[in-house]
C-alpha cells in the first residue's frame, strides 16, 4: 500500500458541516493521529464554506425542488476499472447531454452560486491526473455522482475508504434497497435532489451518469426513473481485478482518516464486492424495459469505439450520433497517445479469481482467453516497487 501524508486530496473536503459531524459521530471521532491534519483541513474548509452553502440553499432551494427531470437519465454502469470513465468521456462530446463534473461532485452544496469562485481553488487542490491511471483531471472533467452523495450524506460506500475500520458497514449502501424503508426513502430524496440541481444548472439537458455503485441499484433506479436507459460495460475480470487493486493501492491512501486495511483484506474486499455486484445485477437487469439496456464488451469497444458508439445509440434509441461524429473523432484523436497501465498477476491469485468470479468469466466468455492475464503479480506494480525503493534510499 502506497503511503502519503498529503491533506488536500481527501474528497470529503467538499462536504458540508452537518454531514461531516454526522460522519465523525458515526465513527466515534476515531481519527488516526497521522491523518489528523486531513481531518483538520476538512473541518476548516467545511466551516469556511458553510455560509455559501446556506446562501445557496436559501437562494435556490425552492427552484431546485421544483426542477423537473423530464428526460430519462442514461446510466453508465459496470464494475470499477471496466471503462466507464472512457465511455462517458466520449459520450459527453455530444452536447445534448449533461453530466456530473468534479465541480459538482466535490462541491455539491455550493456549485451553483459559487462554482466560478471556487473553481481555481478546486483546481489547485486536485492532482492534474488520476492517481491510478493518469487520466486527465480538472474541475469540469466527468466524475461519479457517488462522490457527491458522499459529500451530502452518509449513504455511500466511499466513506469506507475514509474510515476503513467501518468499510463493511459503509459497503451496505451499495445495495441500498436492502436497507430499512426509511433509509431508502431518504437516499432517494437526496439523490433526486442532487440530480435536479445538476439538471437546473445545465438548463434541463438529458443526464448521462456513470457510477459503478449504480450497478447494484438497477431496481431502485427504475423505481425512480422507469424510462431510464442503461449502458453496461464489462471487461476481462482478471484485468478488472488488477486495475482495481492498483486503484486501492495508489488512490485510496489519499482518502484514509483511519489506519488502513491490509493488502490481503483489500483483496478479499474486492473479490467479495464484485461477487455481490454481479449477483445482484444479473437478478435485476431483466427488469429494464426492452430497448433501454445495451451491454458493451470493453475489449471490442476500444478496438472500434465509433462502431461501439453507433451500436449504443441505435440499441437504446438515442438521437444525435451522426451530428456528433466529428466531435467523437476529435476526442479520440486527442487521446491517441494515452497508454493504459499494464500489470502482472501470480498464479495463486489467478486461480482464486477463476474460482470466485467464474460466473462472469463463463457468462462473458473470458475463460476461453484466460491465459492472456498470466502476467500478473500480487505484490505490487513496478511503480510501487520503485516508490518503495526511493523511500528506503531517503
């Protein structure tokens, strides 16, 4: 696990004071001493933004509450590291869509009234590239609305990354429809209100949202938006595991407010959450009305993304493909030099993944190409090893 003492990249920096106090109380104010500066930084920022949040609530609260989401949202779902970001980044080149940006996700209580004011501050605090894959980051780059939900409520898996001693407790908010009815009602209200806010700020455009956690919530989302459209992107499970493990090791250390889980605990959590995700998704995906779901194989999509996009637009009846074709091509050309990470996996882990994730390996035909990922290594990427060697030299 990579270690860092940096304080400014903890995503709860954009939370509100009520939510921050609620989270501290839920975790009995247990903050590790080495992460105390992060908690102090979050506290100072939430206190300083509280007047702006209050103003926005008074000024825009009623307007947002009355905002209608008249066009069915498009939900991009799939496990983390399956290509959801790449797919959304490509689709938002179509100007008919609105999306949740980093500004929305990390400053959800103040982005309407104070977005321009806080944009340079957010940009200064954010890294220029994502820690786990070097994709570009910026205030207006797309982001999961799950981060916004974490910043305005306690109902998010991502709180388990800040408070890893309660990781299993917060993971229950993935399958939120299994929780008490009162909790479900509150989650729906908070989620809808945030989407209304994004809709209002984008002048009513159709929302295209990507959030891996929503893969657990198909039934719940259909209760809220019966005509919603779903794009499920899936990828070789071996590669997903490796890339997810890299994310845990390289990105989440910037989130911790408590002593982190061990590498073995992280591996077990990844394996278990994946199993739960797809068990639930396969149970619920048939609830999606015909013509509102398209499933995309990541490996096919990256080989010919324009063809893949055309199939998506046709399958779920989206207009505007031909009109946006030049924009799609421009985006693809601008990202031609991007290089994906490569990892290696040891045989012990490969066999464990094959046993635990056999459902998707068989269902999607990846067992037939299983040897392709025999290049993996359990003990860390080359980048991590170089970082460890540098620390030893220092």
